[in-house]
């Protein structure tokens, strides 16, 4: 069973929970999170702008993401794809409604069978496309969650500070008896 997804340091601080993370770990994570920010805003693609449903969804997301610094120009492609998918999904739902009414009104059994096959193939292609997009986005760190998962959980160990057992073994090997 996989572990819980990592939370951004900003969220951990807002929650105010005292958890097992040390101050050094939080500082290390925060430093790496800041290195992932580009400081640019995401922009609407021409395809999204020309599609009324996708454009409306983009404007909604832009308003929601306005105060979230973790979403920036790196997320432009995923946001535009999401908006187009929402439009495609709504279009597909309308097509399904139309096909269902056409199926009910069709007198010929062969026409009904063809319509059912068309409907099944459209649903299959849509699901395959969505699965491929999600896999690529996770692998290429194109979404905020994937980037947070990429941050090392612990800072590099300080070589100057050794455990008490390591110091004891070092003294023992050097001829100085530990007492």
C-alpha cells in the first residue's frame, strides 16, 4: 500500500500540526519547493480560448488558482488539457443523450446495434486518452502533486555529526579505550 502523498510545507505550517518533521527537514523541503517555482503565470491556449466550455472552465480555474503560488507556468499544459477534457466530456454527454433518444426512436434493430457500437467505442477512446494523459503527467512531473512527491523527504546527513556508537567504535579502533 503506498504512503500518503506529500504535503507542501506551506500547508504543513498552516495546519499547525506538530508532527515528526524536524525544523531542518521543513527548511530543506521548503528550499526545494521554492526551486520548483518559475514565477510565471499559466496562460490560456488558443484551442481553449476558441472553445466556449473550455474557456469558461479556464477562467474558473484561473480565479481559483490566483492566490496559490504553487500553481504556475509549469502547469499551463495540464490546465489547458483539463479544460479541453471538460469540454470534451460535456460534448460526449450531449452526444450520449442524443444517441439514447435516437436508439429509442430507431425501429430497425441493425441501426440500434450500430449506435450502441458507436457509443461504446467513443467511451473507450475517451477513457484510454485520459489514462494516457494522467500517466504522462505523473511521470513528467507536470502537476503539482507529482512535483511535491519528487522532493526528497530528508535533508542530507551532516557528516561532521556522528552517532554516539560511531564515535565509540572510532575511539575503540584507535587504541583509546572507552571508559
